[in-house]
């Protein structure tokens, strides 16, 4: 169990819970509800006050890679619904700023901004609210999937590359970066850029990621300015 204030749930036990009625629901909706009812991470998120089960992905990544330092500044790109920002605060970050195109209900000790982090004015606003460069940039962003693997891969990699470019511009020395990608390999251009700016660059699939999901996370730590070529 983590000593940092939040822990991942135990594996599921006992008999599976079934839907009481399927009336008015499509087969797809029934499957989603059935999965939610029997997902220990959904139950644990509700019990621990997190807004989504995705919070445990960051908890597990932080347990493994020690990403969130006490007193640090954390920037959460595409923060809705706010689970990762909640984790950052609970794990000791002093300043947490999240930004998303979607509205986010207020979170204690988190500054939430509406907007696109790629807008020219966004960078200055985010750094102002952070009161300095971030020590960690997070991106759990993902596009709506099409079901076409190649298309979905291209779309999520575009988001990850924009987040990586932004992180490289704003991170404090020694900082870290985490971004969601899909299995199929991160684009060479992005990994090359990250390796020029970070001491370690790795892929990880936290236990909270569903087994059938193709998502992975790129975790980069030890940020430094690019070395002269």
C-alpha cells in the first residue's frame, strides 16, 4: 500500500454483480454498465473521492517512478474531469493547475482554466498561475476513438506530441513528463525529442489500465536543456 495518501484497490473478489434490468439500454450500454459494476477501480474511486478510475493510473505511475514531489508545481493538460489533479494535490504538490476545453467542477487547492493549452496566450497564463515553471507536466488526453487502429494511433500521438513540445518549453530543470499513447509504438520523432531533453524515457502500462485497452504511458524524467549536438 502506498504511503503517499492514496492507494490502488485490491483485485476483485467474490461473485460478479449483474444488471437488475436491461430495459431501454443498448447491448453496448449494458456491457459498459456491467463492466463498471464489477470494476474495483470504479468502486475505489467513489470511496476515495476521486472523479474517475483514471486517478489510480497516476497513483500507480507515481508509486513506480516517484513523479510527484512534495511542494512541487504540477500542470495537468486536458485535465477533465479532474482525477489527476486531485491525485497531484493529495500526493503533496504545492501548486496544481489544470486546463481543458471542457468545463471542470471546482477542486480544492487546484486552479482550473478553460481553454486550449496550445493557444498563444495559454502558456503565460498557466505559468502565472503556477508561479513559475512546472516540475511535472501531465497529459491523460485522448481523442474520441474511431475503431480504426491506425487513425486512432495518429490522433492520440498528435495530442501527445503537442503536450511533449509544450512540456519541453516550460518544464523546470529535473522535471518530468507523462503522456498517454496507444500501443503500436510512439512516433520516433517524439521519442527522439524526449531523449534529447530527459535523462530517462520509458513506456509503462499501470495495472489500472484495463487489460483490453491499448493505452500506454510515456514517462520521461530528469528534464534538462538539449545538449549541444
